[in-house]
């Protein structure tokens, strides 16, 4: 069945080094998706000091509303 879900998009790097992570995760709830989106970039420490992080190692994550067939992809509840 096709449902509305939220795809967690993870982007590694900036500028020419920017690349989207393959194999996205899908969530039924925007709140759960945003929880993971807010946690993933923090794995490299405090972005207040982002000048110390190599641009190719910077991480951005956000949630994108999308329609998916939940019989063909795994959609997480939590």
C-alpha cells in the first residue's frame, strides 16, 4: 500500500565533496525522523567549531516527505 512517510536524507561533505548517502531510511512519523536527523550530525562533535571539521567529513541530515509502498520498503515506526 502506498503511504505518506518521511525519508531521512543524509548528506556527507560540502561543495564538490557533497554526496547523498545511499539506502535511505523511511519513517511513519516526522517526529521520529527528525530525532534521527538531529542526532546524526552531532556524531562529529560540536558544530560551533565546524571550522575544525574537514569539509568532506561534515554531515547534514533532514527529513523529506515522500510517498512509498510499504510492502516494498521498510518503514520504521520508531
